[in-house]
C-alpha cells in the first residue's frame, strides 16, 4: 500500500514532469488513488429549500428568496428570546401555530 507521503512525492514529480499523455495518465492515476485513500468522504448535500414570497410585510419581503434553513434558525432564536422576555406573547404564538 502506498503511503500518503509516497503519493504526495509521486504527484509532485509528475506535476513537474513534461506534459505528455503518459505523464498525464500516471498523474491522473495518482490523484485518483490519493483521493480514494486519503480524500475526505463525500457527504451528499440536500438541496437548499428557498423561502417563497408570501406577502407584502417587510419581514416576508426580506425572507422571500432566502435559504429556508437560515430563516428558520433566525425565527427559532427569536422565539427563544420571546419565551423569556414575553411568555404570554410566546404562548399566544404557540397556540396559533397549533391551530
């Protein structure tokens, strides 16, 4: 098995070598082996959900077109703050959400 150092050295050697088919094929092979053995595993990313445009209020206009995950994170922080600062208002919002 090739060590990471051996692969690094081979890659550097062929990156500095004259450009021809044989050298490029070897370099591609070394890159592939390096990525397979030592590269970071690919984690599939879920497609980003974008918030739609739902109204004319300043908030809805600002939220429209934004990444939904970011908007939900901001709203979650706001609700946590509201729960501490104004529990009655928080409870009212939660009741409306449950309807």
